[in-house]
C-alpha cells in the first residue's frame, strides 16, 4: 500500500497530538446465519452510528514504542492496556504500512461500555487508524483505511464510515444506507458485559435445542430501509429485529426486565444492541428520548439519550507542542 502524499514528519524534538473521535453503534436489524467452517457466522445487519463517542489522543513517542493509557474519569477501568487492546493492534498495523512511522502513545477516553454490544473497541481501533494516519502523514485514502479496518474486526470499518449502513458477510461488507433524518434513542447500560463469541455460541445452542435450522441471511427487510429513509420512528418500531436477543436474554435474564421497563415507560420499541447487554429504546422525538432517559435514571438505571445517524471517525484537533 503506497501513501498518496509525502508531507514531512515533525522534527524529533516536536511532540504532536492528533485527537480523533469515533461513534458507537446500534444494530436496528441483525440476522445471523449458521456457523461457518471458519468459526464465524454470516450476518445481514443494519448499523446506525449514535452520538456516543470514543476518543483517541495519539501523541508522538520514541520510534517503535506503542503505549496506551485510559484518560482519568473514563469508563472501562478494566480495559486491557496491553497488546490485546484493539487500539494497540490498530497502531501496529498502521506502523507496518506507514513510511514515516514513529512511536505513539494512545490516550483513550472511553464512553461506550466495554462488551456492551455497541462496538466501543472497534471505535477505538477506527479512531486510532485515522489518528496515526494523520500523525505519521501516511496519506492513506479512506478506502485504504477501511481495508485495514477490516483486518481488525467486523465492526471497525463501520466505525470509520459512520452514518447508516447495511453490513453483509461477517458485517464488514458495507453499503451506505439513506437516513437523512435523525432518530432518537435512550440507551440503557448494564453493570456487566457480555462476550460477543459467548452470545453467538448461546444462539447456536438455542437453535439446536429448538431444532431450528438457520438460513443464510440474504437481504435486509426493505421496510427497515424505508423507515430509515423517511426518518419514521413509528414504522421502524414495528420492524426492529435482532437474532441475538434471545441468546443474550437467556445468558442475562435481567435484560428482559430492561426491555419490559422501556416499553412500560413509553418507548416505541426496545431492542438489545448487537450482542448486548446495552438496550436501545426507540423514541418519537429528542424530547421523548430525554424523558425516557430521565425516568430510567430515576428508577436506578444508567441511561443516556442519543441520536442517530452521526458521522464516522473524525479528526477533532491536531496540535504540535
């Protein structure tokens, strides 16, 4: 992969910090096919990027050094800060393809729950790719970055793209979807996480127990795409779908209570986001989403009003100091 520009890198005595934010996501439709020989499942999903952002501050460091820290006050005190961190892997991947790579220190401001079904780790990776591309003047196109993102995980390309998109394959074959009007949600956060592979395994077991043979997902329900195009929350409420929801609620029965409470409080619809355990409540307006979040918070839940769709990974500052 050859960079398309060659801007000189900062002098070694200079420190440069590039700050990038990338959104979490919810899945308004998630169909899962049978287990494949490679250990993955084919999916057909509709992603929406929501206004809850991860942030990466990438600062030049001595050559070959890649380190990561968690910004004070962030979520995720149990976040791994070693080579298993997806942001570290993203930085190493960028270093491999960047002709002017130095070292880098990554400071993560975490707002998306860990193992919450919202792609927080994927957002960290996407933000790191974009930050390191700028920091090292790599000059990669967004398409080239997207190819690198797919090497890191199925949700990473969408965190770069943002907006609304249909995801096929393992979720990484993306086609942008029209969603010109905002939709509003109240997110309900659990005080625990769910491992995505564990939820997929639980789904496979449920299907075997029920004697249900899943089919390969081939297309998205056109009604979902029409509702997104029209920004019609009422229509979307009737077609929200997540094949992983029964498995997630079996692993964590308290999710059923969260879903029911959302309906009782007046949400148009409630759905587990991805593999969970975050629950997304669809609202009719910005005010309705804020009201839902407030009522849930008063009931002892951790809740936040957000909107969608929003942009993907974006540079918010670039400073030499």
